[in-house]
C-alpha cells in the first residue's frame, strides 16, 4: 500500500494507546494546528472510551478499523513498550507513517526489522523522546557549533529520578484517570525508558557512537508491587563518539533526583540542570585566565577552575514556545515529535528524526541496560546521517 503523503496544511493522525502518557500528548496538541487528530484506539475498550469521552474524540473499535480509515496518514504508537513492535509493524504494513513512544522496540532485531520495513515502503518512522527539538537542547547545540567552549571532549550526564518505589506512585493518575503503569515501568526498566533523553541529545551533538561500555544492576528489588520480571534500576554507560567525544551517562530510579548535563571543552563548560524542561537555562562557564593575581594563589590554577564562583547563563535561542494544559507535569511538548514528522510528510522532505537515528539510540539504550546479554563492551553496529537543527535555532553565528 502506498504511503499517505500530506495534502494541504494539515496532517491527519491517530493515536494507538490511551494510557497514562497519552494525556500528556493531548495536553500539548493545541500547539500544533498542522496536526488533526482523527481518533484513538486502545485494546482495552473501557480505557479507550474513558479517554475518548474526556477529550471528546472519536474512538475506533479496533486497530483494523483505525488502519482502514483513509484519512489517517500517520499513527502515534503510545502503547506499552512490549506492544511497540507489533503495532508499528501493522501500521507500516498498512502504509502509514509512524511516530512511536520510546523505545522503538524492546528487542534490537525487531527494531532493525521495523526500520528496514519502513525504508522498503517509503515510509517515515521515528521514536520518542523528541526533546532534542526543544529550546534547551537546541541552545546547547548552537553554543557547541559556535565554539563557546572550544573543542568539546568529555560529557557527564545524570538521569536519576529519586526512589520511585517509595514516591507514592500508587496515587499517580493522568488527567483522564489512567494510573501510572507501574508494572510496565519497573519491568521495562528506567534505562530503556529514560536514557534516550540524553542519548538523543548527545548523538545529535556529536554524531554516532562507535563503542561503549556498560554496567547495570538491580539495586532495590522490592518495588511495592508484584513483578514478573526484575529489571536493573541502575545503569551506567560510557560512550565513544566518532567525533572523538567521550560521555558517561548514569541512570537510576533510586539515587536522588538529578538531571544535570555537563559538556566539558578546552575553553569551558556548557551545562543544564533540567533535561525534561524544554526551556531550562543553559549555563556557560569559561576557564580562568592566568592573571598576575591568580599566580599568587597557585592552588586556584587548576584546569577545572572556571570564571568567578558562579555561572554565566547562555540566552536560549528562543523562549519556550509552547503551552501545556496539564498541571504538575514536566514542561515538555510531547507532540513536537509528531509535528516534526508530519511536517516532513506535508513538505515532502526528510525528517530531522530519522528511523536510523531512532535505531541507533535504541541500540545504545538496550546495550546500556543489558550488558550481560549484549556484552559489557560493545562495538556499535548502527549509524545514521547527522540530523538538522531546528530552523529557528540557526546553523551558524
């Protein structure tokens, strides 16, 4: 079946999966008038009906009915990770472009098959997270392109979310009434769920990773809920990029909340504290100049000493440009990834978030979470062509 290409100013899409995360997508859909939501489907009819009623949407009775709707050009796969492969495969076979929640698949071979299928049928395929399209990530990237810290060489990244098992997750409910999917979250694992937030940024900034080493461990077996699978809740990965940059990423749901990113270069450091806030400040710290005064205090002449005792902020390339109708959530524009893919469909161009890039990140997060299965040190097989910055971020200057 031929791919549905964009016609006019809007692209029609449908949502498969009406659980907890779907409400966050609906909360920012209003930022993207170029998207038209045709309807929703969930394998649990009562959940689909509650979601459809709350948001006043059409509910498809089956996945076949959704995929038979000729108006639907793009499918947003918001199902649980174990279903990502099957739903995306069905949508691609029906000739639909697909934007999938992370990860693309929980099995690397399945992810490769989806990318091959999309390419063979001339369809666009991408997966979350889309925060690389946000103002903070684009500001960091532009500062790197502008040489703000000279040659970047080392990155420290943290994705610790606190002791989630003791954070009262039993009371977490989305706006339409869907509970946080604790069983899925714990069994899939925080690394597969969260590491992509920074790995998408780092691969965009520095290109494909060529080699990595990883370690993971189950720190807290008791999660307050019965689990069929015990998955590591702590992982650390060290990545070598083709550009020469080395990065260390730590991910856990036990250590206190910490989402810092620090990029160290020959002339200074770029950093941010909030990876899940698209408008979080970006900081620039420059190295001390060896002045006469400093020479009298040699203990300060460390290569890590920065200008002053504080940090000088880097202006965002633009202010955070979206609104959300969901209170208390991280300020992320969840629909921006769908909108980017839809714009590529409508304009007949290649997407910024490509299928091969999603596959590359998928391989990295799987390797980080499962070093016992995939090897503690691994040559990375997948690669991708560099993505383009957002037009409003500027390429140079």
